[in-house]
């Protein structure tokens, strides 16, 4: 479930590791589905030990440790992963531990209940080749309104489906796509090429508003309780959702229509038929 706000909250939660030295990389024993670790844990122990963490970045829905040789250790949480510095939800789902010296926090933990995420190391050259040749779109919080419109305006895809395409814009997931379009009063089934310039301007503004608001509330912890911040605490933005998982409830915006759930590209979409009428 982690999307841009949740991953950004994880990133901020582990900033206390900056300046620390990696003392060891350890793949922890887990009987559940194994996560992807590239290269092998044995090689990573050799590669990472002694390296200093220069900064911590976010790339879309991924957390990056940028090391002193400009290589990157990437954590991609996918649906059920968490990057933590303490108190994992369970011990049996811990996958990776980095011992850190010389920093306020003494370890970084990667926890993943279902094993859908991955941990990957890239040299600087490998990272540039993998992620800076059009394979991942601009970050949703960095892209300007004009470029945002250019990325989507000519496709015939429904706007909700297009927003999930990480090659166009990185960081928007299913939950926040529904929230953004409700705030912008756009029908999620509307084809992108049918939208007007004013619609794109409004979607862009609402995207920034929703994502920044969710970050301020440290993300959304849903009923399954999977998402936790770096200190294993719940986010609170779920208390401010307008449509997501609100099927059958009265819309908070218009106070008249009830929220509908539909399926687009095998993902659930929630919207208000009154606020988000097709144009």
C-alpha cells in the first residue's frame, strides 16, 4: 500500500542515519516468501560495509540510501514493505537489517509481510542507466503544471488509469489517485484527451495539495494496519479521506450523493457521481 506520502514519511523518519557508517548488512531468516535482494546478501555485506550514508532520497515510491561513493541502496516497499529504525510490527517478517555506527539511529530495518518488495544496490552508473533514461517519470511533487499536462493530454486512457503510470509521473498510487480526482471534480473514467487545459491545471494543483496534506499527516494506515512510519506508528491521513474506501457513504463535499466503487484496470476506484460528473 505505501504510496508517495507513506514513502516520503519513511524517508523523513530515517534521516537520522545520515552521516552514519554501515557496519554490516544482514539478510534475516524468514520462512515467508523471500524478497528480491540484488546482488546477493553476501556480496552486499562486502560492498556496503564501511560505506558512509551521505543522504537519503526518495525516487517515486522508493527510499534510497545514497552512499559516499554515490552508489545507491534502494528499498522498494511495494504493497506491504516498511523501512524502519525500530520496533517492527512483527519479528518473523523482518527481512534485512543494517547496523549503523556514528549516527543517532543505530540500525535500519526492512520489514515485509508478504515479501513483495525488494532491496537493490546500484553503482552510480547503473543507477543513472536504470532510472534516468525515461524509465521513470518526474516525481509528482516536482513536476510543473505544463509538463504534467504534456505527459497525459494526448492519451485516450481514462485519467484515473493514466495517473497510475509511473513512467508518466512517479509516486501516485491507487488511493491518492481517487482522492486527487475527487478534489479536482473530475470523473475518473474521463479520457485524458477530452480534458481541457483548466482541468489539467486543477488536477495538478489538487495532486500537490492532497499529497502534501497526506505527508503532513504521515500517510494513511488502512484497516489492515500494514503501513507504519519509521517509528512503527500509524499515519492519520485515513481520517481525512474523502472517497477512498467510502463506498455507500454520503459524499463529504456535496452532502447528497453516495460514494460509488468501481473497478478500472483491475484496481478499485472510488468517486462521487454528483461531484465528478463526466463532461
